[in-house]
C-alpha cells in the first residue's frame, strides 16, 4: 500500500468521524476537545481494542483500526490546532 493510498483511507475515516461526531462550535461539550486529554483518552481506548484484537488473532480487523487511530490523531491535531508544529528532517550523518 502506498502512502497516498494510506492518506486516502485516513481522509475517508475523518469524513466518517465528522458525520458521527460533528463539530459544533456553539456547544460547550465540543469545547472540551480544544484540549489534548479527551483525544488521548479516545486513542487509548482504540489502542486497547487493537490489543484485544491482536490477542484474539483478529488480524484482518487490525488495519481498519489503525486507520481509525490515525484519523483520531489527525482530528486531535486539527481540534487543538493552536500549535505551530514542525517536523525536523533526520540527518543521515
């Protein structure tokens, strides 16, 4: 699978998440997602499910769950959004 194909999967999952849990800037409940903690708790729950699938040898479901984790992490970066993040290039020296 190429990086482009992976990003398409993540984008599709983000769209699905928006339908399930739409943003509502006027809703005080949505304001809690301006912090990292709620996103971390959701990610932690997803990782726990993945761990259970692995132990139960449900490997065919793992890829879909990894896409969901990536999409949740993406939404966290979108929601908190007040950071200027940079990724440093790794030196080959």
